[in-house]
C-alpha cells in the first residue's frame, strides 16, 4: 500500500496492472455491441481511453497520442473494434 501526502491510505498498482484491469473490466463495457454497430467511430470512448493511458504513464495531456500508444504497445479502440468484427 502507498500513502499519499495527506496520510490517507490508497492502493498503488504498477502500470501493467492498471492496464490489465482496464482491459478486463472497462474495455468489454466500452465495446459492448460493437459487433452490431460495426466500425463506427466513437471519439468519446477514444478520449476516455487516451486519458486513462496518459494517466497510467503520468504524462501531460499535450503528449502526442502516437507516443503514448507506442510506449505502451497499444492500439486505438477503433482498431480493437474492427478486429472483433
């Protein structure tokens, strides 16, 4: 466990553990029904996904998306949805 500056207890996870939890718990919800709506572009979901990835890396929001994807070895949700079809 980690302690914040305020002394409150919080759980610290490695970036790989955060990504694994996101993959198993959040992405299935975000992609629910994507095989029906096909390769529809969903910019709001992509924003949420990118915000989370930048949070995991602890980088500024101005960091390029390409750099974040390459650093983590990830692809956009659009590509993941196309793979499901």
